[in-house]
């Protein structure tokens, strides 16, 4: 086509995909082009606005490094991460509900024995976390791995804070022959997502707060079962109804109760895994 106009440009771009061999890639790109072009027509995007968008995405990439993923954070605050998660993990079969991974997971956390304190006796309210990992029909899974991480009381993950050891408040635990796990930590606290980058700019422009309700992160895995990425949220947190990344689900909210004696909290939760297909 030699005479491209506002009316026929989308069809011309789509026609260039005719020789695409990967059918899934072609389907995704066709939909992306149609929706992107429709969005531009809908808002009648100006050249200055499109340039600002390109600069925003460039700055987002420049803010990423080995320990910070600004694009994941952007996806989270726009609700995209949770929508992808919801589509890919539709639950059922007794499986625990999933939620976002977040931008601060790191691999390589140490394997630790049951009962280990991942806070290493640091500041915060001492907390015991325990429960079981089960099949969809309630049978225990021995040897399941729980990869756990959380922020310190100052609201920073270890990779954000040079004063913390890299694997502070992180660890991997295995279930015993009864499917049980147990570790010690401190009560999680609510905290703001980073606002010193492009995501902070867009949150401010939307008039939104940057807070996440207090939670523990978990990745639970076992051979023959689907990987579960989820949180346990603290009942009573003021941000449960307005999580900046839309990650809260009622089934993942847990009471952190004070044990007799008043010095230690405890939280109990059983995870259910879905068989891999």
C-alpha cells in the first residue's frame, strides 16, 4: 500500500504479519496492534504525549538492575500482573490462591532447618509461622520447598537496604513426612513500593498511595505439582482494601495471634498445591 491513511494504516500493519510462522506469536501481535491502534484513536494521542510515553518507558528500563525490576513494579501497580496471574491460575482442586511475585524476589536463599529464625534475632515482633503443604484432596506432601521472603521493619527488602545482609529475612524450608513446615521470623509490616522512579511519578499523577499491606511472600514447589507463588497477609492491616498492586485475596489473610505468655505471635496456614498437567 502506497497511500497510507488514518483509516487504512492498521490493516496495512496487520498485513505485514502474513508470513509469520509462529501462530501464537502472530495471534498475540495482531491483537496487540489492533488494541494499541484503537487506544491511540480513542484518546487521539498527541505527538507530545507519545514522546512522553516513550521517555517514560525508557526511564523505566534505566531504573532496572539486578535487584530492582521497575517494569514488574509498573505491571503490578497497573493491575496487569494480577490479571495475568488470574488468567493463568484459575484455582480449583483445593489449590491455594496465587498472587503477584513482586519485584524483589532473588534466587539463592539458603536452605534452612525447621524452626530457623530468618530474622536472625533482629528487631520486630517475634513470630512463629507453621502449617502444612497438602494435595488438593488434603494429603500431606513430604519434601515440598517453601521459599520465603519479607521486608524488615523499616519497610525495605534486603536487596534495597545496604545495612541488611543480602539474605536477611529470606530462606527455604522443606516439609517433613507429615507435610508440615515451621520457621521463625518477625511480624511483617506494611510498606510503600519504591516511588523514586517512573512508577512513583505515575502513582502521584493518578493520586494513588504507594502502600502494600503487611505480608509474607512464598513460592511453594514440589515434584509433580504446579509452582505456587503467593502471600500471607496480616489480618487487620489498614491497606488490605487498597493494596497498590491489587494483590490481596480473602483466602490469604491470616490472623497473627499472640501466644500464651504474650511475647510471641503465631500464624498458621495450610497450602494446597495443584497437580501439574
